[in-house]
């Protein structure tokens, strides 16, 4: 074998990949990405999607109105299934949000430069998903106009919320998560809003972006403190995102209901959240790539490959959790745990369980095939299947355990009502509507970080690279 | 090339020279502990031995995880300590030999309660099925065989690539390490269930395997960093040490310190809140007598102190401080394993008895002396920095170029 | 600064425009070496090495975040302990009143929340933002400072400032253009 020729030609796989395709300069990056927002004529698909989202959003408003006027009895929840779709959907939505924080904070700390082109969009998803999620527990209290009771404030009753309860932990976790995500998102947006301010022509638009940009001028001293703050926010967001889904898992795990009380829950919930969240990033990111083909240079096939790999890895952790749940249920020899194992495999909801194993355990294994990881139609189907699978996971955990209580006299069966459906589908419309509104007013890709990436690419690969060059001394 | 005196090899030789005497001292201490142990089942002796085994096994298996992880994601983070991890994992056959007394115990009704006929017949049929000495021995053999073969394969390909520079080897390693790592995690979970969790056959925690995986990985990273930072002035480490590298190692330790805190807290909070008798026995045993203070001290020493030290940028820039933190983490890991394992078999409500201390220290030294002898022998035979992957050397050159500019 | 000129200067400074971040770093280094102190560089993205080139250092934000974190932690834990032990003691599940393991989640969230808010607010406070009017907006071509151009401005506040010599100095740095910034 000719060793020397191998030496230089094959070493490329070890050097950092170039995550910007095509020839770009700081000018073209600003033009393309700001152009998506400032283009006076959005593509037709945008109108269709926003309109559709708006129509479905009204279904949500209808469902909420009817619920508030009538009471939570309009849902299928009833003893023994006091928690049902509301909690299933709460956990599902909030899990979807977690990918945004993972991408923006954890991958930033790990210096994964491929995150730069998807983080903005994923962070927006986080915020909208948390809004959808928050709706459910707020409505489930039954009297949402008294929801401020959830917060500790000095009141005439002389009482405080019970801070020993995981549900109160949720109040703190979700509200902190929403606040910090919003701050982090806004901080990341400021330099890009300044770009929009400087590029927009209409005086009113310029004025609005000007106010929102807080007078950002890009001074080196400002950048220095900005980066300090951004990194600190990333540093605290990383454990925060873990804590949020951990606390969500505590809602179940600190109780002793079989199927809820198991110590693997915290990491397994977090992995499941990231799994569902990355799937949602793909569900929306892939169509966006075809609606706005100009961003394909920034969300490249290499990005899709990475996202598929993360899906595979988190899917494996989730699958590991399923295996351990069943194994330790069997291993424990505990009557109730054994009954749970039996109920999952042969009970009335067994098809949900089998579907869950297929969607989250079996199907994502196709990601081992490198060609499929870059295959857009496959990834789209995969993302939908994973989204369904993660919803099923929460369904398997919640109503399946609750309908089989310790006493056979308190067994039951759960089925959702049309209002459960209306609210769930309605929140999807809410999410879609917000997301497309966001695309219209703010850049979907972080412009300044793409410039930063371009500068690093210049140092790494040299100016005028073709994307496949060697890293050997290019500065 | 620098002289022999300034290479890491000579330091490893010195380490090797003191290892066997340490093992000898340890064996004597363990012997005294054995003699002082009045329990007919020799529980103090056996718990000490299992503890001594688990300390070094933890280091080797943490290194195994690190190797699988490194080749899966080809990270730059772990590159500098890869060869130390490989040398650690190469001691797995030795550890398999140290495991043999435990196999003997399992067949003779010692150590594991389920190995005792009276206890066995009271277990649930599922557990009887899982815990036959035959099944347990076969499973243990599979675990060891897989780890030894898997790490040998990866190490061999990694060393070979140093010679022939064929990138195809890197692709081969990734193709094996990714699915192989999945199997490794599953086997490690079952191994911890079989070897440690089953010391109390009623107790279970589904996080336990993952807890051991994360903490052993932390242990391995800390030891690797400690060795690298101790020998930072000697070749080949002197050729790669620069602020970004120490920052990476510091952040790696910080990350896993947080994972340790997270897993430990989650497991504790769930079991403590549920308060079911078959589960909370784990913490009841560990809150007896002086062990509760040891447990509290461990949380402070293993989480609070390293966390506060490692969030500071100064620690990660200063090799001497970082070396101290790495050594600190490694030492606390050793003490934590004592808290984890020994209370399964020894009751601490009357305080810590002298034979327990003698036995524990003796076992760690006895197994450790021989282990370190083999480890340093492995380590000094190889290039401590993989030369096929030039990223570390390039990073150093870049740093030098920019700091002299 | 202690002594400000009696009449407000009509000039804010002299600005040089560049099209490459590496040239900007070099220019910033030369400006500092030449003895100028009141100058700043402007770029559309964070340029690593620029703050070092300007010898600019500020460690206040990490420290504020750290103390914010400690404050949040004490508030979270203290508040829960006060409720559970003093203000409204209640037996829950037969556990002791001071159920510290169950206080950890909210203590953690409070720590993160206060750290985050402190960091966010101190970033704006220390940068003097929001600031809707800035003389730099008057600089020629400055709308490209948020897009694809890099600027370096030596301000009139600088003790060494002299219009002619500064202009000449900046022209020698490889700038595309050197122009005046009206205040």
C-alpha cells in the first residue's frame, strides 16, 4: 500500500468538518439570512402554513373557552385516571422544547460548530413548545384564574405552596426554564436584530428593529461582555434543561405507583426529551429547507447527518430505559411490578406498548445506515414516527399505570374525549402559527454566528476553500 | 529527542518499582484483617476483597467506556488520555484473575447471599432463575471476554495506525466502537447488577448500572489527567500541553462531576421519597453509625469541592491546580466505593472496626500494587500520545505561534 | 475622565473601515502599541483575539453571576426552610419537618433563575445598553458594521488625539477608508 498517498488523502475525516456549503462571504451570509425576513413577498407556502396554523389555533381557543366555561369534566380524566392527556401532552411538549436548549447551550459548550445554523430556530421551538406545555397544567388546576396561587406570595390565608411536592417543583422548573430560555434567546437575537435594523428600508420597520436591538453597535468591548454573558447563560442552561425534565420525571418517580417509581427515570426522561426535540427540529427543519432553498448552504446534509446521529444515540438511551424497566420489573419479583410487566405486554393497551417499542426502539435503528442519515424523505418519516413514539411513551407511563391500581376494585379504562383531541390538535396549530410568525419577523439562522463560523473556516480551511480541503497549515 | 531522564517512561518505571512492595504490605494488612475477622462467613475479609477488586475494576472499566466513547465520536477531548485509558483497559485479564476468588465464593455460599442455600430458597422464582451460580459464572465470563476482546481490538488498531497511518483503521474502530459501545453499556449494567447489586438480593435500582458507568468514567478521566499533568514536563506530554488541553480535561471532569451529582441525587431522592422497605435498605445501611458522616463528607468532597474548583477558569489554566483536583477526585472515588460496597456486608452501627479499615486499605493496596505494576508496564511500552492523530500537536503549535506573536 | 473640554467637540472620533477581521486585530494591536487609549473596534461578530489585542479585560460579569447564584441558592433554601420549620410546619408523609432532599429541586431552580437574571441584567448595565443614540451611527458606512465590515475608531477623548496625525495613522493600517465621525 502506498502509505504516503493515504496519509494526506484520508486524514481529512479527522479534521473538523466545514459546515457551510458553497462560496460565501460575510456579505452573502447577511444578505441571504436577513433576506428571508426582509423579503416583502414570502413564499406561498408561508401563507398556507400560517393560515392553517391560525385556523387550528382557533380550535385551541375554542377548546380552552369551552373548558373554562364548563370545567375539567369535559376531558376524559376520571378516577382512577386523574392524570391523562393533559399530563401526557404537557410532558410531550416540554420534552420537544428541550432540544432547543440542548442545541444552543450544551453543544455550544462542547464547541460543536454545526449547532450554529440550527440553534436559533430550535430555541424558538423551545419557547413555543414550553408555552404549549404550560397551558395544560394551568388548565388542569380546574380554576385557571387562580393559578397565581401556585407561586409563593404573602397572602391573607397565611399559607404557602407545598414545596415538598414535585408538582410545585414543576412550577419553579418550568417558569425558570421559560424565563431563562427567553433571555438566552433574546440575548442571541440582539446582534441579528441590529443587522435587520441596518438592512431594512422602511422607516417604521427600521424603528421597530432599532428599538429591539437596544442600540447594539458591535463594539469589541460589548462583544467581550456579551460573550461572557452568553457563555454563562449557556453554562446554566445546560444543567437547567436537565433539571426540568428530571423534575418532570420526579412527578412520577417519587410516587410508588408501579411503572412510575424507578430510579432510571431522570436520565431516561431527559434522553427522551432530547430525542423528541431533535425529531421536531427535523419535522420543521426539513420542510423549511425546501421552502427556503437559499438556506441549504447553512443547514447542510452534514447537519442532517449529525442530527440523525443524535437521534440514534438518544433513542438508544430511551430503549435502554425500556429494557431496564421490563428487566427490573421482572427481576424485582414484586407482585405489582410483575403485574405491570404483564399489563404492558398483554393488557388492554398492549398495542400502544408494542407501537412504542417499534417507533422509539426499532425504527430509529435504521439510522445506523449512513446513506439514510442524509436521506431527506427518510428523515422526515423518522421524525414523525419518533414524535408519535415519544407521545406513546408518556401514554404508556401515565394511563397504563393508573388504570391498573394496587386494588382490582380501582381498575379502570381511559379514553379521551373530543375536547382532549381539540386541545391537543389546537396546541399544534398554536405552535405552527407562532413558528411561522417567527420566521417572518426574525432570522431563522443565527447570522452573527454564521459569520463567526465563516471566519473560523477561513482560518481552518483557508480563503476560497472548496469545502474539502485539508487543514494543513492554512493561515 | 530529549534524554531518557525527561521522558515519561522513567517515571513510569519508578512507579512500577514501588508497586510490588505496596502490594506486599497490602497483602499483610489484608491477612491481619482476615485473622481479626471473627465472623464465620469472613464477611469483613470478603467485603474488603470485593472492595479492593472493585476499585481497580472501576478504573479499568471506566477506561473501557472512555475507549468506546472516544472511538465512536473521535473527540479531541479524550485524545490526550487515550493511551493511559488503553493501558488501564489492558489490565482486564489481570482483573479477571482477581475475580476468580469471588467465583469460588459464589459457588461456596460466601459473599453473595443468594449463593447461600437457605436464602436462595426464599427468593422469588424469577430471582432463583437469575441467580444460579452457573448462570452467574457464565455471565461473568461473557462480560470479561467481551471487554477484553473489545478493548484489545480497539487498542491494537489504534497502535497499528501509529505505524502505518492508514485512516481505514480509524473508520474500522468507529464502526466497531459505536455498536460495540451499546453492548458494553448493557453488559456493564448487568455486571453491576450481578456483582454488586445482588449483594442484597432484594434491593434494586435501575439507575445503578448507569451510576457505576458514569462514576467509573470520571475516575478514569481523573486518573488519566493526573498522570498527564504530573508528567507534563516530560515527553511526550510536554509536546502537547497547552491551555486549551487542560481546559478540556478540566471541563471533562467538571461535566462528569455534575453527572455524578445528578445521578446520586436522583437515585437518593427517588428511593428516599418512595421509602419502600426493599429499596431504602440501601440507605439505611449507609446511614448507620459513622457512615452517615462519611456519606455527607463524600457529597461535599466529591461534588461541592471539585465543582467549585472546576468552574473557575484559573483552575483549568493552571496545570498544578488541575493536577491536584484530578488527584483529589481519584482519591475520593476510592473512598466512595468503600461507602458503596462494604456496608452491603458489614454493619456499621457500632462504628468502624479496626479489621474493616485494615482489610479495606490492605485490599486496595494488595490488588492495586499488582495492578499498578501491570499497568505501568503496559503504559511504558506504548507511545503515550497517538501520533496518527495530529490534532493535539497542531493545537500546541498554533498556541505557541499565537502566544509568541 | 476628570477634565472634559469646555466646549463639546463637534467630532466624536476618526474611524477606519476594514473588510477582514484579522486585519482589524492587527490594527487594534498597532493602535494600542502606538499609545492610543480611547479607541474601540466594531465588528459584525465576536472576533476572538480582539479584546486581547486591545488589552481589554473585565471580569465583573462572571463574579456577579457567581454571587447571583449564591444569593438565589440561599433564598431558595432559606425560604423553604423558613416555611417548613417556622411559618407553617406541616407533617407530610411522616417525614421530618426539615426534608432537605425535597428542598433541593427548588433551591437549584432559584439558583439558576437568579444567576441568569443577574447575568442578563449586568451584561446590559455594563455595556451601557439600551442606548438608542450612539455617535457611531453617524460614521460613514456604519450600517455595515452589523453585516460585513469591521471598524476601528479612535475617539477625540483620547489624550493623544490629533485629527491629522490620527487620520494619517489609521490610513497606514491598511484601512479601506478613513473618515470623521460627527458627535
